[in-house]
C-alpha cells in the first residue's frame, strides 16, 4: 500500500518505491510513503491561495465549528486509529489513547475555547491610542491571520496528537496547513487527514499532507508562512538555518529534545503519600509509550539519604511492567517505534553508561511476552544511577528516547536547581513534596529554565494531570535546547498564527474595524 499525498486538492501517489513503514513488533512491512514527484512549490501556493482565502472568510465561531466537526469525524473512526497505532507504533491501548484521544480532546478544547471570540475575524490587542492633538487620529493594534501557509513538520512519536494539537489553533486562526508527518509512523496521520477530507468538513486547501521525505519543501517557504517543527535538536538546527527560512524571515516555532527532570523534596520519607506518588509517576513516565515522549522524565533528582529507598522502590515497580506484543492484553509496554530507534536507544544507554551505572535493565527474569526479540524493536525499562551529577555531562546532554532514566542525588534545593538547569532548558520539571515552602521555592527556582513545572503533594495526588501530559490550556514548549518554542496555552496559541499591525488613522475607521475584532483574553 502506498500512502497517498493530498496536495493541490488532489490525492496523488509519490513516484518510485518509496520508504517502507514497519510493524515494530513483527518486523513486517505495512505501507510505503513517497513524496517523489510532489511539486512542493505548487502545493504550498495552492494552500496559501485557496485554503487561506476559504478560511479567512469564516469567523472564529465558524472555524470553531469546523474543529468540532473534525473531532466528530475522528471519534467515529476511533477504533480504526487504534488498530493503526497498534500495527505501526506497537502501541498498547493506553499509549494509543494518549495520542488519539489526546488529539480529539485538544480539538474539542479549542472549539470551546473560541466561544468568547464569537463572530469576529480579527484580534485586537489593547485599546485605541491617541496619537494627535485631538481625538480624531488614533492607533489600534490589530492582528490578522497570516497570509501564508503553516508548514507543520512532526515527530514520529505522536502521529495523531502532533498533527491535531498544531492544527487546532492554526485552523481556528484562519490559516491553512501543510502537514508533514514523520515517515515511520505517517500512516495514522495520513488516514486521519483522508477521513476528514472525505467527510467534506474542511474547505478546499485548508489541510494538505505529504508523507515521505521533506525533499525541497523548505526551499518554497515565504515570509508569509510559519514553519512549525517538532523533532530532534539535530533536525531543528537544519530547519532554523535553512536559507529560505532565514532569508524570508518566516515565522518559526521549534519543539525539540528535552532532558526533563523530577525533584523529590527533602521532607519526604519512604512510605509517605508523596513518595508513593513520586515512584508511580516516574515509573509511568519511563514506560508510557515506551518512554517515547518529549516530556518524559529523563533525570530523577532525590535527596542523598533517599537514593537507596527510591532506587529499590522504582526497580520493584519497573520489574512488574510486562513488555511485549501489545496484542496480548497483559502487555503494558510495547516496543520502540522502529529498529532504528532501538539501535539509537541502545547506543544512548551505552553513552550514558560512561557517566552512570545501569542498575536495572528488565531484571534477571525479564522475558518478552508473545514477541521475538530478534525482530521486535524492544528495549526493557532501564534505570541508571549517576553518582556525580554536577561533574557529569552526558546525563544532562544525551536524550535517550526510550524507557530510560537516570537517578541522581542532590544536597539542598540550590544544588537540585543547578542540576536541573544542566539540561540547558527543558519542556517540563516536576516537584514532589509535602512542604509548601519547598514547593514554592522550587516552582519559582525552576521557572526560568522550564516551559512547565508541576508540583505534587498528597492533596493534589488524585486530581493532578501528570508530568508528561500536555494540557491544551497550558503552554507547551521549553527554552534553550528544548527549542525555545511555545505551543498551545489556550488562546495564547492564536498569536503565533496572526500578524500584529499598528493601524493608525481616523478614529471612526478604526472603530469600524474594531467591531470585527475580538480581544484575546486568557
Ligand atoms: P526527527 O528525526 O528530527 O524528525 C522530525 C521530523 O522532521 C520528521 O517529520 C522528519 O521527516 C522531518 N525532517 C527530517 N529531516 C528534515 C529536513 N532536512 N527538512 C525538513 N524536515 C525534516 O525527529 P523524530 O526522530 O521524528 O522525533 C524524535 C524527537 O522529537 C525526539 O528528540 C523528541 O524529543 C522530539 N520531540 C519533541 C517534542 C516536543 O514537543 N518538544 C514532541 C515530540 C518529539 P522524516 O521522518 O521523513 O525523516
């Protein structure tokens, strides 16, 4: 099966043999993807001209209705998406839900969040500003949708959520999308776009997709476009420095690698509710989606006296995680997405081992359930301990994108913050403590170096949304090596897809325009 590309309003097959997509459990080929012969220049032009005009015609309320309809289409086909996620990503149901249901939830959230924007077509930022001697000549800051196309380049680990968490605020803003999913798991994204296209929900040109190599896609970027990338730091460098992106000053958002950390407070003792919540969350973060989450915990920081108790409790919990073929309902953790990722993670563990000691790698009784280790891309949950976190660099630099984390001891909050900051900017950090003063000091101490910080005590244990769970109402993105990007954050996300202008002129004209503009309130 060759995955079709939707460009210029048509479904077309790429030329040549294409790149194979595999089942990471069985090693069998599922589909092929090719963008050879796709005219990216024409495809982007079509999206800008046809899609842009069609979407800008609609009000925020009408675009919100589109998001709800997309969510309905996806909900109706949900079971088929779980099957694709199982086949192409080796996802147990809980992992598939994280991706697929997370996508649908985000679409519905944005449809609802748009309510206060009503029938407006533009956004206004602040009040009229008097510029002249009398009232007649004033200024208004008004934001209009970008005139170009949003090029969404996504990572392999969230083929559904990655597509729709970007698409929701983009479509709501009135900007057309050109989606480029990661090739190895493109099938799910492609099927979702196909289902939405077949439903006729979206106007022509609003959503295009190409599955396979990016080829010369970025050569056609203009200053009206936005390039929104999620993936590795290495590819991010290439995209950031691409001549067309640089030359034309295209808007750019990057979500990249992140060495996320978690801190256990010095007030916590083994057996406290905070201790149990901490162990449960770290084990979940290491094993959900086999650790293939940009937000997953990679560095576990605990007070030195608790190092042994934490490592024992974590190992006991990780040893209970059943790994294997997710078609067997007893399996909790599936494979990595491909053999290439398996190799990369094995190499990453070997690199970390230069700074840290592997203290658990599945344990002596580790057996894959219903799976052949010679064909499946499996890696057991792996825990390391680094005894000199301040002197080590690899544990803070090397993002091992699998079920792998490193435990390290700290002495005092300031040292814990210093260690966390060695990640050079991360998406998320968590704090587990029953001490309000420690929580407050850690929250503010971490704020500058993290995109999001989560604090957990026993009171919020049952209601908290989790370390790795990206909530659409909260900012997603981190400083420094995490890319410096900002996604989601409720209606804040709309700012990226709008161009703000200072309009100076007769007050009467500005007042007339302001009638069609909504104030962005969060
Ligand atoms: P990747 O290899 O960097 O690929 C990401 C995307 O970029 C894919 O669609 C890839 O296409 C495309 N790409 C590769 N080379 C390109 C080029 N020269 N021009 C344009 N596009 C190009 O990353 P990945 O392995 O898919 O994803 C894993 C990484 O993503 C991890 O490092 C993880 O931390 C990060 N991630 C970050 C977030 C976040 O929100 N911060 C979320 C998820 C993942 P092909 O697949 O066709 O090569």
